[in-house]
C-alpha cells in the first residue's frame, strides 16, 4: 500500500526502496545498540520501550495525509521509519534474550 501512497503524494516510485531500506539498515544498528541497552537497562524495559516507540512512530506516518509538501513528506517518512528500525532491532534483541532466559531455566530443571 505504501508505494501507492508515495506516488499519490508526488514522490518518485523509487522512494519506496529508500522507505524499506532505511528500516533494514537501522534495524541492524538497533540490534547492536539494543544488546548494550539490554545489558544496562534490562530486557523488559527495552522490549516495552521499543514496542511503544514503534507504535508511536506510526502517528507521523499517518499524518502525511494532511501534508502537501513532497519534501516534507519524504523527510517525515524516512525519519519515522529509521526510528522504527532502530527500536525494532532493540526490541528483537530483548525478545531473544527473554526467550533464551526461558529456555535456560527449563534445561536447568
């Protein structure tokens, strides 16, 4: 659906690649940073903060409907997707650490 919205708002279809690619790039960085955050702040806090941030970053993406400037839309989409990627990477690491803790407890019994 997003490629159609991007074209409808006056952006080039190739922008869809940037929109998807920035998420993957930031997801990788977020995984590395998330590992450190899990060690410092704990897996529960990182998972909740990551999931909450991902949800709130859909608000600016949804707000592009009321914007007219194509450059403003492009910046907001890229920044929101980058933040989603960072926090999704961190949340994924936190979830994996939680699963690891659960399976290690079962093996010890």
